[in-house]
C-alpha cells in the first residue's frame, strides 16, 4: 500500500474524531506516514496538505525520503515555529498523540498558541495511527519475514558456538554482531541472555554470569529490516537438564503449540491467551506464567494487538504478533518459547523457523 493510501485511511478518521488535522510526534508513526526516518521531526497532516517539520540537520534527508511532503524548517524556539507551522492552514481542531506527547511539550504548544492568539484547539487522540498500523500490508510482512530470517540464523549460529564458561554478555554480543553482519539495522530491543536463576527474570539483562551445564538459558532476540522488527525466544540447556527442566520445558512447548494451533480470526487477545494459560495451569504452574501470551510486532517491537488477560482486541488477518508462553520459578530459572506469527486465512502461520 502506498503512503498516499495510508494518508487517505488516516483522513477518513478525521470526521469520527472531530478534527481537521493531526500533529504526529511518535517516531514510528512519522515513518509509517511519510517514509522519513530521521531522529527529529513532526508531521502536520490536514485534509489537503502534508508538511514535515524538522531542523537543518535533516531537511535534505526529508526532501529525499518524503518527496510528497512540504518541508518546513524548524528555526528558533517552539513558541516561534509552531504557530507559523499551524497558522498557514486555517485550522481549528488539531489532534495530537496523547499517548506519546509529554505534558511538558503539550504545555509548550499550548503556550505558543496562546501567545500567538491562535484559535486552534488541541484535541487528544488515543492510538489513531497505531490502529492503522496493526493491519500489516504485504510489503510490511515481507520485511518482518526478512528480519525473522536473520534472528533465526542468529539463534542457530549461537547454538553451534555456545559453551559452558561463556558469559551471558559474551553470548549476547556474539548474537548482535552476527545479526548486524547479516544485514540487520540497529537491533529493536536489548538482547536477553539469561542463565540459571537469572532466567527466572523474564526481562533479565545479560551479566557476567557464566553458563553452566544442565541449567536453562533463555535467549530472546530480534533483528530489524526496513524498520520492521522480529522477536524470537528459545530456551536451551547445555548437557542434560534436571527433571524440572524437562517438565517445565515440555509444558511451555505444549502451551505454545496449543495456542498456535487453535488461535483463530475473531478471537480476542484474552481468548488466545487463555489457550496457552489453560495448559500451564493444568500442569500446576499457573502462578508462574505472569506475563501476556504475546504482542504485535512491526515498526515497534511491541505494539498492538496484545494477547493477554483483559485484552478485548479482536485478532484478524494480516496481524503479526508473537506467541510466547513462559514459566518462571524463583531460585531455579525459567523457560520461554516465542515465535513471530501472522494471521492468514483465519489462522496463524508461524514465520519463525529456528528449531525448538
């Protein structure tokens, strides 16, 4: 789908939200709607016009990446340039991204408009662009698939090299180096390598702890291609694990396979979560599965939809998300198995290929 089509879909939401323009500050949304990936800038999108506001460092880049946008060069304080940017279009109700804009920035914009005696009213919006991003276009799925292939290869690469005595940090760096050499852009999130009791922490940070024989090692990685992320987790064990490892690993694997097999279009995120949670609860580990089953993957490594308790979002074709049940036991460790999947023809198709 072209950027023009995305803008058309966005403008269709102007009426239901009672706005005549939107001010985009969220970086992924800015890229999604313009193609500009500089680290500083804003979009102003009205019924008729599209403007990209950025400073001198990025104006040439903006011209190349967003040729359909008028480029507005930011100069001086926000009190000067914001009224100039918004005053050219006769606006009255300007939507802004309430979930991203800080209170301080909102105050500055309000003060700038008041000083300029502007009649523009700022209207808070909740995840308006994100609601468009949740349905992935074929080109987006292709980019995610390429990112998945890199993380798959990285997982297989590290499995062939990991040895007892290596530190979690050594392993994490080897994975990141490999993914960058395979074509990944900057990785979308910090790599997790968590061994032994550290693996009981779902978001543990790699430490100097050395890998030992017979303990669980959670590896959670993601690559990025064309701005799009992948997300993959595997739990491995060097040598022979204990009875707890076998029991916990088998439970998590069966929970994940059950969720992959039974998740269907039309289900809510809570219903999908329940498919895996039921398996884990029946095995007696319900309290040890404390996070959601999954989350959307795209320009952000964590986005809509959310597959978890209380999620009323309905899953539908062309959504890309993770299925990642886990069990975490204090003083022993944890197991998590995660794949990136896409909803196609009403059911899930697993994109990840790394062995389990």
